[in-house]
C-alpha cells in the first residue's frame, strides 16, 4: 500500500555498525571497515532522523536491494519492501527494533537463497549504502547449511591447513595458508565470479545463478584454471618454469589471488593439482561454502572413459608414454551443500576439480558430483561422475611392446584410488575418507556399484594365484642425500624349477607419472627359482645419491620397476613401486611473547643432509594474520657444507589472536622448496 510521503522516514544519517554486524555474521576477519553479512540472517543499521519520530504502524520506509548490472525482480536480483512489524527470514524484509524516537534501529534480512555478491540498498529517497552478501552455512535454510560447529570452524573459518602429498605408503603433510580473510582476497574472489564467461555473456542471469552453490562451485572449478577464460592459474607439468615460478614454491593462496587481481586478471604461472585445489578451497571458504582439499593416491586419469587404463612398457619394464596415466596422487576439493536438482540421498560432500584435465560441457571444469554417487556407481548423476569414478576405481591393464612390434599382456598387481585423505577437523592429523568413495574391496556392495557403473573389467576379475610372485621391498633409510638399497623379492609357487630373467630399474618420476632419468639399473639373465614357494634371497638395487641426486624432480619421487620373464612359459610379471625421499626438517622457534600487534621473530634452522654444499639459500614465511598478507623472505650469502646447519631469523607482527599456522619454505641450489610449519597461539 502506498503511503503519503509525510509518513516516510526522513533520514539524516545512518551507521552501518560494521563491527557489530560483521562479528555477528562471522565475517569480521575480513575487516570491520565495510558491511559484510550472510544470507538468511538479520543485520541492524542505526538511522538518525532529520525531523519527526518513528510511529509504529504509521511510518513507512521503502527499501530496495539490487545486485549485478541488470537487477530485476524476475531474476531475484532486485527486491523492494516496506517496513513490517517483524522480520521475515524467508524473504527480503525490514523491521524497526527499538523504541519510537528520532534514533531508529532498522533490522534487515535477506532470504537464505538470495544471490550472493555486492549489493546496494536504497532507503526511501534519503540514501543508499553498499554491502556484500555471502553464503551462510550457519543458517538452516541455506543450501550450504552444516550443523556442526567444529566442522564449520575448520571448513569455513580456518585460514590454514594441511594438504597431503608424498605417496600412498608415505603421505607427507604440506602446510598451506588459505588466507581467505586477508585484505583484498574477498574482492579478488568476487572478481573471479565477474570475470567468468557466463557473466560476460549474460550478467543478469549469472548474478541470479549465484543464489545456487552448485552453480557457483561449477563456475569456480572452471575459473581457477585459465584454460577457457581469464582464470587464475596456468598449469605446467614439465620442469621448465620460465616466465613464472615452480608450483612447489607457493606456500599459500594469498599471493596467487593478489597477483591475479593486481595484474589485470592475467593467469598466475604456474600451478599443479594441489595448488589449483588449494586456491579453489580459499575462494569457496571466502564466499561461505564449507570446503576441504582431498588427496587421492594412485589416481587414474582415464581419457577415453572406458574405466580401463592401458599401460605399455618396453622390454626393460620402462613405460612407453601413453595418454592414460596413473598419477602418484591427485588433489581436488569437496564442498558441502544440498542437491535439490538430484533424486534424494545425494546431499553433503560434493567433489569438484579445478585442475584442467578433461572438458565438461565444452569447458575445462569438473563437478560438483556427490561423493555418494561415486560410491554407489551412479554415473548418470551430474556432473562428470564417470571421470571421478575412474580416478578412484579404474582397472589397469599392462602390455609389453616388443621390438618386433608385437604386444603381450603382462601380469601386474596395480592399485588405484588408495588412502583418500584430508586434514582432520581441529588438528593436523590425516583423516582417511576412502570409505566415503568406495565400498570395501571384494564386498557385495562394491560389486553392486560396479554393476551400476557397468565396470565390466572389474566384474570379470578373479584373483589368479600367480605362479611366480614378484614384489619390491624398501627400508626406512630412504632420505634425500643418502645411498640406500631397494629389493626385488621373487617367490616361485609352482611345482617346478624356474629359470627367469629379472630386470630391475629405477627412474626419477614426477607426481603425475612423467618419467625422468635413470637412477640405477640391473639385468640378471639367469635367475633360478626352486619350486613350491621357494623364495630367492632379495635382490638388491643400490641407489646412490651421486646418480639419483641430479635426476630427481622437485617431487623427490623415484619409480622402481621389476620385470620377471619366465623362459619356459614366456609369462611376464611386473611390479612397480614409487618411493618418496624425505626432505630434512625445518626447526621453527618463536622468539618473544606471542600477542596481538607485538613484534616476534621466527628462528629457522635446517641441517644440510646432502654430501655437497648448498648455495643461494633462502628462507621465507607466511601466515594468515601473522605476516600482513605478505611473504617475508631472508636470503643468505653463506655456503652451507654437508652436515652443517643453515639458520635465519625473520621478524613478523601478528594482527589477530587465536591459533595460527606459520608456513615456512627453504630453497637453495640443490635442495628445493622444503616445507615446514609451526602452530602459534597468539594471545590478546
């Protein structure tokens, strides 16, 4: 109902109460200099009237909210509403809370499915102000609602974390500074949404789509890589990082997002899977979507969607590069939301993958797909279920390509989708979430899922009791800089004596399966095996630092392959195992009393484990609310001999109390990007 202008509140000034509102809405870590609120939850603005007083039931104030360049009621990007007696949390509404008078406390609430983003709010004819609206995982009506306070602290509010790398026998924790509340990061995240091709084509429709976390998630999975758009990161999986920096050098997302934002949305060079996933996690948390980084060890990259990886080796047991690959590990993200677009049962964690691997609907993006759909083998469910299902379940078939051009099938026990890992809630331990993706191996439920997924290869498999058994054993002494042995163990389970050839080799390898140089090789032409479970003395292969040191990539991985050829039956057996060489530990001591706005020093020490000197040594540190959104670096001129310690002191000033992670990186000519961290409790 229209009212006389006389009843419209005449506003002189207003106070957005940013500190109070932002704290209530858990956005205060973004700063309290502007209004940042979450949907479905009221916020309060104080109005000072020019003249007259507020009369309940008589006074009027038409408020209009708008978002995006073409706001429209039809798209839900514009709404007008007058004062009501009480706040209605299901739609845009406003109510005066507080006594009548010339100071008015105005409460405003958005619906829990309002589009997120930048808004302007117009108050009658008197004035307008801007605010930012985010997803609200604390609001039961929001699609991203999560009802566990500890999980919300971890998956929305926590600004640092652990990403698991290494390999499945030795998952190595890498610290990461997500930094989603650091200065300028939220603006960069909103800019990512505004640079996406869907927005550039139809901004009105795209802004309307931002009510839906499924839509936003899919946009982010395309925009974190730059393959089809002005996305954030350029991927590179070869050793030459000219024109940028090695993906290993990043310690957090802040520098990456700042660089992209400051350099006119030019892609930041370079990323690999954990960097893509970590940046996607930072952006999701910044926007209010609960998110975590997960690592899948022995991750299959099935390029022709037949759920089978065809691997080819030469007569020395070395892979011949084919396009289907098994990555030592692969990282993606999971985001928490409901899926009203699907049949029931698929709410909760949704996997999406920002690393550009395969196109989906013509664009390099992947997901979101309910993790539950992967477990159940429901491959028709949106989005990109077959690709993710293959990553954790593909079967591997190995063939030997002979010099005469013929190929022969090789017996090889190969695992895929092992030890799927994420950081525990509330501490730095590893949580194994394989059971969320797969039923126990060999169970009736697993068979059922494979049937649904039409995974014929796995259904046909029976465990053949291999007559000749081949495995690779290692010791715990595999440190970078040491010489050590690895062993091939051969057992003959047949009733007759066997004469065989054994080829045992090692090559450096990158985490995504690309081979480097030879690190040691042995070819035994006459291996005699006694029948009936006779085990040959383990056959050692010596790996010397003088040989492998120069061959290793920054991943510190060596691929061991043993190939056994039975001279009588011509049967070929292959065993493959990747080993990861551990870097030395960086010791971190905090000097000074850790309090807000008090200067502290990080004392950093590392012992050179290599039998050669280190030069061009450099330590750097960063941490959310610790280093002012910057990376702090200390370069050292000294040459550090074998066994000697390298030491540095870097000063920093924390800005917020609470538990924070100081992430540390050491780099030199021979020892690259060693990571470390220290949890610091900052007092008030």
